[in-house]
C-alpha cells in the first residue's frame, strides 16, 4: 500500500480526466468545486467512499437567474479536507443520479432536494421517494426553492397520505407520538413499533417547523442574513451566525480584526458550555434524578446572566455580525469571566463527582441507546454523537480558523457508544472549553471589533464549516448577478444525526426513549429549516 | 445519597429576589396573581406550551422559568403535557404551515375558558420569518390570542410579567 494519500481533488481529477472541470469563482481556494458529467455523478459516490470521505451535505441550486439551469452539489469531507462536486441538470429533465447507494446520509438529503427543488434522484436506495420536510398535504408540484416559485403564495392543502413503515405480527403494536410533545420542546412526529417493552423500529417524521428559511435568505440583504442565520436554531445562534459570517467574509474577501475573531471564539465556547450543562442535567433527569437537572440548570443560568452582562444578550443573538462582532468586551470583562469560570469550575467538578459516583445513574446510562462506531461512521454523524461512538471529528481541530489554529482544542473521543458516553463527552468538553476560554482571555488582542464588509462579487460561491456545540455546521452561499443572495444552503448537524437516533433506540425499552433522545438532543428547527 | 443531600443543603435556596426595577411591579402583580390563582384556578395555573414553529430560542427561556432561580412554581404556575388539563396556552414561533392543524387541534382540545398567549417576536408578528408559503406569521393569524409577550426571546422575567399581567386584567 502506498504511503502517500491522494487529495480528494486529485482522486476526482485523475478519474474523470478532461471531463471534469474545476469551477471558478468558488471560495475559499482550498475547497475546490469540480463539475463532473451528470451521467457519471454516481462515480463520485464510490470514489469518495473508497477514499474514506463522508458526504457532509448535498443540495440543489436553481441557477436560472445566472443564465444557467439547475445543479446538484455534494460536499464531501475527509478530516479537514472539503471538496464540492457538482453536476448540471437541464430544465427539461430535472433528474440526477443518486449517491444514496454508497452514502446513507444522501437518503434524506436527496428526498429533501426532490421535495423542495423538484430534482428527482434516480436509483435512490430503497426507492424511497416520499417527500421530506414537505408534508403530504402540499401540492405535489410546489417546489419552493425554485426561482419560479412565489415565496409569498398561500398553498392550497391537498389530500395525501404519508406511507409509514409498518411492522406486523403477533403482539406488535404501534405508538405514535407528536407533533406536540409532552415537554417544552420542539414539534416532530415519532412512530414506534414495539413488542412488549422493546422498540422494534422507530421512524421519525420531521418538517413541522419548516419556516421557509432557505427561501427567506434570498429576499434578504447579506447583513440581514446574519440575523436570520442566528435564528435557524436558537440554541446554536452563535455557531450558525458564525458559520454564515465566515462563508460571507470568505466570499467578499473581508478579513476581520483579530480581536473580533477571539471574541467570536469566546462566544462559541460559552454557547458550548451552556448547552452541554443543560443537556447533562436533562439526561440525568430523564432517569429520575431531578437533583442534577436543577443543579446544572442553575450553573447554566449563571452563564446566561454572564452573557447578558458581558455582551448584552442571554444567548448572544446578533452578537456575531458580518465584519466582526457587535458588542465588545469591556475593560473589566476579562476579570469578570475569570471569576465566573473559577466558580463554575468548582461547582461543576463537585457535581461531576456526585454524578460519577452514582451507581444508579451508571446503571441506567451505560449500554443504553447504543450507536455502534460502524453505524456512526456509515451515517456520517458529527459532533458529540460521533465522538461518543469513536469518531474523531471536530472541525475546530481538523479545519481550524483563527484563533483555533493557535489555541488547540482537545479532541474528546469515547468508545462506549452509549448514553453515558454522549453525556461524558459533554463533561470533558465543558472542561476543555473552560481551559480554552482562559487561554483566549490570556491572549485576547486589542483593537477593532468591526470592519465594513467588502463587496460581494457576482456569481460566486463559498463554503464554511464551524464546529458548533452540537457538531459541524455547513453553510454554502452563492451570489447572484448583482452580488445579492442567490442561494444559502444550510446543513445543521441534526440533518445527519437524526438518522442515528433511529438506529440507537433499536432493542431499547420504550421508557428509555426519552433519555436516548435527550442524549442526542438534535434540533428540529435546524433540520426543518 | 449523602453527597446529594449535602449538595442540596450547601446550595440552599437560590431563588432570587427579582431585579429592583421590576420587583415592585412584580410584587404587586404577584399579589394579584396569588389571589387570582387561588380564586379562579384552585391555586394552580396550568399551562400547555406549544411550539408552533419557533427557532427554539423561546423554548429555552420558557424552560428557564422553571429553573431554581426563577422558580415559577412558587407562583402556582405549572406546565402540563396535555392541553386537556390546561388553563392557558403559551404559543411560540411564527406558525408554520406544517403546524397549523396541530395548533388548531391543541386549541380545540383545551377546555373553555382558556387563555392564549403569543410568545416572542415571532409569535407576536411572525418576526424575521414573516409570512410566506411556509409560515403563517403571528399566532393571532391562526387562533384567537389574549396577550402578547414580545422579545427575541423574551427573558424569563418578561414571560412571568406577561403572564401575571394577563391574569390581572382578566380578574
Ligand atoms: S422570537 Fe426569537 S427566539 Fe423566539 S422563536 Fe422567534 S427568533 Fe426564535
């Protein structure tokens, strides 16, 4: 076996030869966009599979306003290396070869492309072409992401039925749950087939919170777009706004000030700690320990109040803006954070000891909700879901941007693949984020926090990936002929991780579903868009 | 177990006196609230929260109302899993087309007399998502609404005040 690993770009170019075209006007330069013939699009699937790359995202684009037709883009990633592969699709034959045979995440990506852009995958695995996000009572020919679709229209409701997966046999019964769930959480529908207490199958049906976000971007200015990105998934407002801004700044060639980059990282790590704290408490609560829920909620609340005092918003909404940040850390801010971190660390470690020594917790969380390493890889999972199942994925480490190239985060990978591991990865990440915050404060540069956004060139595109608290977030932006937003494609970690929940609950008991679900804690809004 | 008890005693009661500027107002409303809840709701106001398409930011703050710092249960406010036990619906989000039917059904399942509160800028006006093929905008476009609590998201204090004020008006 040769010791040199070919880059994904070389693999594609050497396979396709002169029939592959390197596209221009795509940013950053290290992420090439390569056009391949539509008939051979499926080849990229197995080529990338053999190279060990995962399908990070796949989406459709309507380029009729740019004088072209439709296209499908697939973003593959291998460690820190990203590549975009595209095939052009004629208006009169809106079909493309499916990647789902080699890449399981394509399963839902392509159903979504078909539902919202009206491009049909051919050779889709299981021939599952049921609509996704688009509910069955929409008109079949409503494809909102097409330019010809009027975003303001009211669609008539039509008759239609969703074909659920069925399980039959003696003693098999079905439990439908949602969309309105029991707790204070987002809406979605879960359908369980169970026998006795055991879950035989779980099927998710999402899309209830679809608000037309991707289409909405196309009506906004670039600056307004950052506000919308910060509302794709409220608990990840920093991470989403940051990914959007990074893509936009790459597209326009805007170099933000070092202080802004540092403070963005401080906000991102604060968001990570706050959400992880809430989740650990919620996981323990779901196996009967309300004690942890209230203790961890208390620590989270302190952090949120800190955000309010330091930056003027409890969740830091609209603090990351194109060109930098909108709220500076005051002179006494660093000392305030140091104090806050010292308190947080003491309290947190105290609780972790109690958590760790509790035999009942251990009993309930270990070997519950197993997601094997193989399945986690196959499904292209990201974030703590992947890391708790042995996958070393973290784009802060593998595709770092400033300041993460100077302040190295620690990769936390566990191998027990269960609810316990998903909780414990969070515990370790809180510890590491506290360390990172201290390092960031110690090296915080002085200077400006906001510079004007440079002009966006027409008909160009860019991609950015950022490790939010839930995992890798991907944004792809494309400008139109006037330099306006032509397309904003978003891939929240949830779009891949939701599939993994279905697998992790097999053969668990129905009463353990809530804790399994909590350990994943995926976003509905980020998935439904 | 001993560790848990020790931590509980060590933590003590963290429920806080609210910030001065709203404390006076809240005390007054709180006094009405207690009376109102005693008279009209047998000491407990039961709320069903419905996310009709929000970004989940509003839910974070509604959950925070239950945390030990705000501790809304001390006012007799409880959250229920079923609309059939609810006195009040707290509805967030621009109402998505895909949630319209579920929201109307939840409304119908809530016994009369019922109160509906639209929460957040999105619930009040549709917010940044506006009205479109996928979003019906404000909650009031879909079901009758008695009160609005704006904010993106409204803080736990703003939520408490909004709920208390509605009850005061209704008394
Ligand atoms: S008001 Fe703000 S926090 Fe609430 S749903 Fe709308 S965008 Fe999210």
